[in-house]
């Protein structure tokens, strides 16, 4: 068994080419140690000579001279010529090339000792070179990963900036259209016939629809950029759901949908942003109405545990195919693409809703059976549990 010196512990996983020479020089009884490029034999790093003195300084100068004059692309022949130049000076050389894909450097040690290198010294140089190669490979991979991440973050920031700018530029004229429609309906510019009023109502409805899509894109851009604002309110779920039930009643009647809402206890309160919780639940109810055929049923109920409250929105609609269930929360994805194309939306509602729920220390999940319906559940922390 090789008798390794106590300083062997210095060969750590963090060993680099820069520190390799110093470590090997401290472990070997060599006059000098070099790390050189394989292709050009150009020195990368050299150790202080051991022992110090005029003789060893001359050895280093001769060795450096041999490296400088060597210009052989064949590294094996180049090292052999250097070895021959060192022999008349009484210097024995030993080289170690690290194993790995990038064998672009080599460690060279020289000594006047007749027994250089011993088996232990050979093992030390080869093992240290291999360890340094692993560290170098790791460093290169980390650097490449950091560059790729920086490029991806820059591209994502540019995308988010474009979406935010585009959304802002589109919202302004759409708001103006809605405003002028209201003025026309009020008869500011003269009497409006019944047919004209119906046409203005359609225009306003279309403008509001486009504005809703743009708001979804803007919210998504803010979430992607990490600029979404979340307040910590105490949200009374009973009051919130009662208000939502009243606001969607016209749509329920127009689609002949049955609606059950089992209101939670009057005192039940969650910690979250009131506006965002309202946005999430309204989106879930809108989706349920959108994908439930006439005559279907939508149910809303809540469950409570010791730390959180979950509000469930269940429908008897088309359901979500099992193959698409995992991707339903991805941006620009809708459950049933064939059926959904005839529906409103760009596939951002669920993405935004889940991110908002998570930003409030909650979550949004789904269970679904194709052809039988879906149940979306938004979980939020109960007041007093956080």
C-alpha cells in the first residue's frame, strides 16, 4: 500500500489548475512543478522551487527556456524533446495528463533525485491531476449554466416587457371605444334608435371582451416579471361568494345552468388579497359556465382543516382529458382544444389563478373525468393559522 503524506488531505474536490501546482509542489520532493498547455506547451502556472537556491533557479530557467523554444504541435514529441534537453542537466521529468474529455493541460514535475518519481509521487500527480480535471469540468459546466440562465432571464424579461407595453398600448384605445359607446347610448350626440342601441351594446361587449383578454396578458406579464402586488387582507368567504353568486346569475339563467352554492360559515375568513381571491373564483366560475352545456350543474362548496380553507368549484361539463390534465395550468393551454377554440380566452386564466393562489401561500388544483366534469379547488390559509 502506498504511504501517502499527511498533506494528502489538501486534494479537495475544489482543486483547480491554479492550486494544483501548489498542492503537488507541497506533496512531492521535486525541484519544480509546471502546469502547461498540451498543444503549445505554454506554461500556465509554475511552483516556487524546492529547495530554494541558485542551482534550482537555474533549473527553472533552463526548463522554461526549453518550453519557450519548443513549438511542436505533437505534445508527446514535444515533451520527449524537453526530457532529452533536461537529461544532460541531471533532471528527471514526470508528466501527468488528467483523464477526461478536455485534456488541454498537463502537469510536469522535475527533480535531480535519481529515484524520482517514486510510485507514491506518480500516484499523487496522476490522482491530483484527475481531481483538478473534475473541478475544471465542473467549473466550465457551472459557467455555461450561468450564461444560459442569464440569457434565458434576459429573454424572459424582454418578453414580459413587450407584453406589458403591448397590453398598455391596446388598453388605451379600447377604453376610449367603450367610453364613446356609452356617450352615444346616452344620446349625447342625438337620439339613438333601438337597433342602434343594440349595435352599440354589441360593440361595448366586444370591447370589454378584448379588454379582458389584454388584462390577462398584462397580469401574466407581471407575474412572469415578479411584479405582481399582493395585499394581506382578511377575506370573508361567505360575503365574497354571495356577491359572486349575484354577479353570475344572469349568465347562469341565459345558459340554463343549475347552480348550488353551499355558503361557508359567516365567520370563516382567509388571509389573502380580496381582489385576487375574487379574480380567482370568478375565473373558475366563468370557466365552469363556459364548458358546461345547457342544463348542466355547477356547485360551489368549501372544506376546512386546521390551517387552511379550500373552495371547490365543481361542474358537470366536458371534463379534461387525462393526457392534458398535467398541462392545464401551463400558459396558453386549454383543456379541450377542439371545444375550447369556440370559447373565449387565450388560455391564461388558470395559469394566472394558480400563480396568484401560490403568491398568497395557497394553491389551485384540479380533479377531472373526461365527459363527466371537473372540480377546481383553491386553497388559502385560514386567518389565525399563519
